[in-house]
C-alpha cells in the first residue's frame, strides 16, 4: 500500500481586514425598503483593489467549504453515477439548472433525493462557481451549523452568536446542506426558520439540499421551498447503485448465511447465554426501528458480525438503505479515491459514509492506527453521533482511555447501547462456542422500539 496522498495546502495570503467591510468582501447599501438595492450585497471597494487570486483565496477561507472547494462543473460527469436511465435523466436536468443558477444566482434552489444522487456535489459546484465570480458564499452542513450557533453562546467563543447568526442570514449566497438531518428540537427548528424566513423575505440566493421529500417538512418551510415565485425544487430520486464497486454493499455470501433465523443461542454457560440473548433481543428490536448506536463488543467468533448482518438483512428486506464496511477496507477505499484512476471522488464516498441512513462499521480497531485513519474515523463518528444517525459498530475492544474521543461517543448512554460479548466463546473453535445444531431457544421477548435517552 502506498503512502496516503496529502493535499497541498492553499497558499496563505495575509490580507488585513478591510475597515469598510470587516474582511467580508461585501457591503449593503443603506436604502429604504422597496428600493431596488434593498437587501442586495455589493462588492466592497477592497475587492476591486485585490487581485483575482487574493479575492478567491479570501472567499474560500470564508466559505467553510473545506475539501468541497475542489468540486467544479468542469470535473462533473454529466451522466451522473446512476445506473438507470431515470437516474441519469434526473441528474442531467439538475446539472443544467445548477449551471444556469451559478451564473446568475437568483432566488432559491432546492435539491432533494437520497444519499449518493449528487445533491451536495451540485451545491458545492454552484458555490465554487459563485466564488470564482466574486460572490461571497457560506456553505453549512445544517447539524454542524446548529452546533456552532449553540457554541457561540459561550463567552470564550471567538465568534459571537449575533455575528454568526447575522452572517448566515445575510450572506449573499448561502448553501444549507442536508436540511432535515438536524436534531429536531424546538430551538433548532426556530433558528432554521428565522434564517430561511429572512432570506425568503429578502429574496437572497439560497441553495438547499435534503434527503427528505419536501412534502414531509414543517408546513412553514414547505410553503417557502415550494413557492414557484422564489425558486425551483428538483428531485434527484433514490440512489440506485452503490457509490463504488466493492464498498457499501453487504457481501451476498454473508446475507445468505447470517440471518436471525440462523443465529444459534445454545450455550452451556448461563452468564454467556444471558449476554448473547440480550444482544440478540436488542438486535431484533433495532432491526425494526434503527436509531442511535448499537455497539457489539467481543472477541472473534462471538457472533458480532452475524448480528450486524442480520439487522442489515431485515432493513434491506424492508427497502431501507444500508452501508456495510469492514473498517480497514473502508479506509483503503478512501485512500484510493485520491488516485487519478478512481471513478469516485473522496468527497462523494466520505459524504455517503457520513450520511447513510444505517452504517455498519465491522471490526473497528482492526485498521492500521495512523493519524490520518484516526482522523477520518473520528470525523465519521462525531458526525453520526451529533446527527443521531443509526450506526452499528462491531469491535474486539475500545481504547481503555476514557478520554478517547471515539470511545466517549460510543459509550454515550444517551445515544445508544453497548452490548459486551466477552463471555461468549469463539464458535469456530472445535469443542467450544455455539453448537451449529443447537436449537435457537424461545422466541425473543417483545420489547418496545429503541428510543434512546438524554436527547436534546
């Protein structure tokens, strides 16, 4: 395996804050409501004096785009990644609209559809084209934005709540990625509505991506997102194929043999049997209503992967989306996306892993523990923990350090359950473990759907 490619850092250009615009690069004219310039953003005089490279560097630092700064229309495959004619037609239509919107952003553009259909890619391409044309853009993943707003109440935070909230409300071009993935608290809903209502009334260009059908959103948001006078709403449909061959799909051989019906509960040791039974019962309940963490902790051969795949089997039968990954393989695929031969960009794969409705991380801890690998796993775990996305983790052991950032989230009692299987022997070893011919035992006891605890 070669060394992990390291992206070259953007050139650091020291530009002192402008006394007129405070470094934002844009200003608003002090005119009365009803004036043609009311609510519009205009480039500051400092932008006219700066070079093109300086302006673009400044805008990219301000935009919060991160790795998505590399996404452009020129690098976009016009066919999309759908395997059906309908998926390709939807993407092509959305791409045409996105290109036109980026050249003259006006009103709102809402992109809905399942993970992997290209929504975030198109939104990022629009944002980058707008910045090339000198328009300030702020790109925000909605759950992260709400976390930043909460943190801004801290007196020690370098950005005040008022400054951040005003910036999001009034930025010339705003991209809200994954609206609907946030924790749905009254506070969060009210903040989002205030932002969107301000931009709706002011007619400020806004791009929104969402996994949810617009019709399932709050009625107040629906009325604005679907208003034909303010913008367009495009549905990119469901993802009809895995992001890339060999990653994300549960291996068919595992699906055939690892079901709840084939799982054996026959153990002679009472303590081990209780552990296995508790994990089995929870897995059955979780498969009906996946929510939060489900962590299976034990040695090889104790049944961790079998239970995880059994849950995947039930979700796939119900028409749900599942992303299954053996952790070392996942990290290898993420590294490979930097190769010129890769058909998938790093951003596309990483975004799908972070946002898929049900993620199964098999054998966490088996990967080579490099700083890069730890950082990628940390980003995935933190994102899914904050967004309360259904995640199953199998592992032979968590780091013993209670302060480990991944361990602290997996152990969070408000986000899920950890089921130790340390007493269960390896069924693969001769003379031990769960006999293949053992009866499955009594049916699982009824239990209510997992609701989690301590949600904000």
